[in-house]
C-alpha cells in the first residue's frame, strides 16, 4: 500500500492538513500524520526525514506557517519528494509561509502548493504516486472526469437559469 507522511509544525495546522488526509484516504493511500517542528524539535525532524524511506513513506507533505522551514529541513535529509503546504497566518495572510517554503536553495527542492491548499497537496502526492501505482493513476483520471462532469452540469444549470431572466 502506498504511504504518504504528513508533518505539521503545530497541531493548530490540523484544519489545513485534514483535506490532504481525506483525499489520500479516499484514494486508499495510508496517511501518517505527525506534529514535528523544524525549530522546536529539530532532532525529531532530522530522524523522521532520515528514516522515512525505510519506514515505507513515498512522499512527504510538510505543513507550516510563518517561518515555514519544515519542508526545507525535511528535504535536506531525504531524497523522497517533499511537498510544502503553506499555512495562512494573521501577520501576512500566508505570504510569509509561502515564501519561506517556495524559496529553497539550489539542491533542496520542495514542491509547493497554495496557501491552505491541503487538498491540492494530497492530490499532488497522489499524482506522484500515480507514476508507480497504475490504480492510483486510474482513480485520478476518474476524479478529474467527475470534476469535468460537475462543471458541465453547473454550466447547464446556469444556462437554464439565465433563460428564465
């Protein structure tokens, strides 16, 4: 079974992480969720990232706000794909988190989704896993087809509503 680790810098990030967990579980992918801080528990971040591959993890999602260094710290200690999930903050609306995650130095790539983009973080992890697991790729195709059908239905309903004006 495919496995994705989701690490958040603080338990308060859980509402942003839940959509990622849900979409992974909907696709039958195991999601291991932990609170590990790049700044307050750096030894744990190092240990987790260094052993992730041996523990069966294939992709790591790191959610963090403010000085959001978690994804970069994790990426420094693993060759697994790391997805940064910036968390909205009161101070700068998440721009601080986004820039902290996306501006990695050369050699330490962290794929990054939008601020509070938990669902997209999960979907990006699934797309990465879909390279190895054809059944996940097939489910993603069906997921996208369902989105297409919903938009077509919404458009048809809008056109019907506009005719009544």
